[in-house]
C-alpha cells in the first residue's frame, strides 16, 4: 500500500523546470549591455585624446595607429578644407553666390551670378559692388592659408555685344579682376599659379549653358594630398 500511495503522489505532481534554465536571457541581456557600455566608453576615451596619445596607445597594445588611419580614410585634406570654408562662407552659399566642391586634392570655389543679383557689371569683366564685397570676404577666409591657387574666369553662352571683345577677353578680365581684389586683401601674389579665361567652354551644367550662374570666377585651392 505504501508503494501505491507513493506512486499516486508522484503522478499527481507536474515536473518543475530545471532551476538553472530560469533567467538565462537576463544574463545574456546583461552581458550585451555591458559590452555596449564598454564600446561607448572606449569611443568616448578615443575622442578625447590627441593624435600623439592615440599613437602611443596603439604602440603600447602592439598595433599601428588604427584610429589615425581611419580618420585619414574618412576625410582628405581637401574635404576638411571644404568643410571649414563652407562654414566660413555659409551666408554666401545660402544666397546662391558661392558653390564649394572637392576634386581630388583641389578645393574649387565658384563665385557666380544668380538671377537678379549679378556679381559683374553687364558685359564687363569688373566686379560690381556686391561682387567686390563677396570677393573681399573670400579673400579674408583664404588669405591665411598656405595653399597655392589658380583663377578661372567664365561666361555664359551668350555672345559678347561688344565688337572685338569676345567671351574669351571677358572671362580673362573677370579672372584678373578677381586676382587684383585677392591680392589687395591679403592673398600673396606668390601663391597664384595661374589666371585663365575659359569663356563659355565649361558651364556649371553642360545642358544649360545660358544660366546666369555660368557667369562666374573659379578659385582653385591646390592642397597637398
């Protein structure tokens, strides 16, 4: 009877889950949060040390300066310079008078007309008051740089209305007018490597050669790679 009694008691109970399986997901989740916190802590520490300190840390742990290499891959000197110039000339960029692009190791600043707000006197290579003021602002920004620069003058595709004075002469006069203002406002003449007039041969958008923005001067800052 004792045997049958014990069997009935055993059969009346549901088997309980092994205690070691309870809460396993909590442990895994805690490990994940710990790893995530460690990752953000490392990133915060790396961001707060100088380049030299990063190199020393890399050497201590027996590796190369991975962080410095990653930074070099993220942004080239031209891209970094573009970001600085964009911040300094944000107002003119917002107004549509300045466009800054990067071409390999060259930063190109386009100073251009926009509808109703020209930078040049009509049919003339000279800057008007608005254009001269803009170029003075640009001069202030780039005067402290060491990078050599070249100047290009451009026109739209409309022919010049002045007999014997083509878009080639007009674009060359615009480039030289820009050169004179730059030099007057602190840009060393020794930095200027070339001044060229390209007429209407290089419009901003090849499909729209008559746009006002094609009447422009390009400043090419030549940065070391």
